[in-house]
C-alpha cells in the first residue's frame, strides 16, 4: 500500500514539473525563444523538477540579453 501512495505522489510531482516546463515553454515561445529539450523530470527529494536541457549558445545568449534588459 505504501508504494501506491508514493507512486501517486511522485506522479503528481512529475506532473507539476511538466506543467511548469509547459508554462515556461509557452512564455519563452511568445518572446521568440525555444528550448527544445525543456521538460518536466522526476522529482528530487519530493520536489518537482524541470530539465532546461540543451540549447544553442546563440539562443541562450539572446535569452540572457532579453532577461538582463528586463531585470
């Protein structure tokens, strides 16, 4: 029974990570950026996680400039 509860909790934590990744992906896309490897990933110590993944250096440089201009 303990495993079932743990799996359910992990699934909702995994879903929370994927939801956050989807939200970030949509916002970045509306600003003209795409991170192709962006995804939710397995929780670490019960904390939902997002994998930013790999992206071209020029895209990350543009993203950093874009954030810096608005910070």
